[in-house]
């Protein structure tokens, strides 16, 4: 089935970035001879290497010298080499973007908030003459608020490295709506953050919107961009499912492997959203997640291949930092993908045989084309937001 979403997107990326850096209080803050840190995270942002390269070129065009710093908290097993490898997996390395990658877990403590929360910051970035943030704006996987996942979170957690991420997560997700803006405001008051390049993606995995946001406007602008991100993101156009088959999960797709704003399976039980689903099956991990299976605990059944592909050190480091151990628990393991699907199907409750509502997706980032069971296919006949691309076929797993 094809789900209908708004397909509009940014066509010429380099031209758009060049135009955005002509806005007041963005590119005009770049000074000849300055060393500028480009903060790049671990999310699988579409065309990330291309964005980073275009920003680096604009920095050099103004006479400054760019370098890349990983801004991803404890990801990559909380090691400098692990974080370098994650960026390289996205094509972000010196040959591709024309700027060296300075990966280190060293931080400086900038100070403490009134409640005692320590504020940490990447040492290499702190020693730069300027800092540019590059990140996607999207709903968070563990809490809801005016500001969720984006530029502010990158300042507060991503650039805080392992120590900063741990300090924040130790306070718990319910405090994030308050703490993220406070930590970001504190960091911006003493660190040379120039502006952020904010990316909003659409349901087709394309860049729907790209904007350079001056540092002074980040806290006010990000809630508006989050609203736009919610409007443009993909979703399942059904209210309830009995079984969701997810072909792949990984950190490049979502912080929790599969976006709970789609699946309804949040790290924090008090957070609600997405579709109500009785059973979820996960068939594999993405190569880009490098064995980090954080979020696999949100599934009910998985496969032996997934189990054998888990890097438990990386997964448990992520879980310990986020303070949500349930997301790292291994669900019931079946020998094969077919066995996993059959097991989940046979354990559905309250469903008349042949009437189960089943959907299969590649991942929670690619939702414009999905597989839908024959029962739902018949129900959706005539809907303007759904279109059949084929007749029913046997499920192949």
C-alpha cells in the first residue's frame, strides 16, 4: 500500500545552505582565520555528509577553518573511535566533507545549574572560535514538550558527551522539558555557538525544510520547527493493529531503534502516542547501528540473527546512560524470521482467526510504502490517503 503524505522537499541542498548562511547573525559571524567546530550527531539524517560538506565549504569560503566533532552523547560505546566510526558510516569523514574529525570523549565542566545539575561540553568544541550545530528536529522518543530532539538537545546532551548525557538522563525524562532549555541556555552563555543548521524531514526520507537558526533564536524557533516536523513526519494511517512486523531497527533510524511516535512503545510508560499495537516483531538490525540494539526491548519477538548481531557493551552503555534498562532487554527469540512472525501471530489475543490487523514496514522512517494484510486492504478500499500498489501476495519472510 502507498500512504499519501506531503512530498514537497528541498531540491538544491548546497544552494539552500549557501542562502541560509547569508541570513543575519549566521554566516556573517564567521571570521577569517577562525577555527570552527561543526557538531554532527549519530542520527541517520538524510544527506548528512552532503549537508556537512556544504556547511564546511561555506565556512572555508569565509576564510575560517572547519573541523567536525561528534555530538552524540554516549553513542558509539562511549568511545572516541566508536563515535568516529559512526560518522564514517554516514560518510562524514575528512575525504568526504573536507574537514578533519576531532573525536574525543574529553569534556570540560562549564558550571552547574541552580539545582546542582552539572553542565559538560566537548573539550575540542569548547576550544574552537565558533561552533555550528547540524541536527534534525523531530519528536523525542522518551518525553513530549515544546522542545524535544534537535539543536537544543545536541547542545545539552550531544556535546556533553558521555558525562553530560549521563548527568541529564540521571534526572529522568520527566525533567527534560525543563532541563534541556536550561542547560542549552547555560552553555550558549559561555560557549561560542554561532548558529544551528536545523533539518526537518518528510515522510519520504527527504529534507522538507532546512534553516540556519542564529544562536539567540534557537530556544524560540525550535518549538515552531518541532510543530512542522510533526506535521511532515510519516505515520501509520490506522488506529489500531494486532501485529506490526518491523524489518529493521537501529540508532540511525531512531534513538530507540524504532520511533515510538509511530509504534506507541515509549521508553517512559507515561508518554503516549502512535498506534495501539498488540505485538511487535523485529527481524534485523541495521548495519549502521553497529550492533547497538537499544530499543529491542520494545519488541515482543525477534530473531536469532538479531540476537547474534547485538553488541551488548554498546547497547548496555546506551541503556545505562539513558537510565532506561527495559529498552535493552532481549525479547522472545525465534530461530528464523518466519518463526518469529508465526509465534507473534499465534499469541495474539481477542482476535478472530483471519481478522487480525497486520502491517509490515521496512522501518519507522520509511512509511510511504507499507505491506498491509488482506483484511486491512479490504477495509481501506476507497480511502483517499491509501492506494493499493499490488494485489494480495503470500507473506515472504
